[in-house]
């Protein structure tokens, strides 16, 4: 294969249908699985050599630094989430302990009432 897609004859093709004197803008609709994806240094052309040269001078020169920053960010985010989860669990435990104390106190109050009745 020579790197070019196979051309399919289109009898309805009209080269005059849509023409622009100067193409100045390009739009992209991107669907990503991971949030936080960043797209920059977009190359539009037909030369792999030019594309590779652009990649070498841009993306490849800082990709390891970006990866390290992302890993640090993810670790800090996970640490914060874990701390929040641990605090919520501690709050639940504290509430359970208070409920147990209240139950004990209620039992003590009942015992006191029983003692008072016996004294009368």
C-alpha cells in the first residue's frame, strides 16, 4: 500500500459545490474516555517526516515531565479522597460509639428508676 486511501469513483461529485478561497479554521469533535485530555500542536499535512519532526520538537520533549506531573496530581487526588473517606468512616464510628453510650445511659437511667421504686 502506498499510504494513500483507495479512491472511489463518485459520479455525483461536484468540485464547485463547496469552495473556499482560503481555509482558515478546522474543527474537531473529540470523544475521550479520560477527563483532562489535552490536545495541542495539531499537525495537518501529508508528510510523516514533518509530523515526526514536529513530534520530536514538541510532544516528545516534554511528555515525560507531563506524565510525572499527572502522576503526582493523581497521587495527591487519591490521598485527598482516601483522607475524606477515612474521616467519613471515623465520623460513622464516633456516631456509633455515641449511640452505644446513649443506650448504656438509658439502661443506667432505667436501673435508677427501678431502685427508686424499690425504695418507695
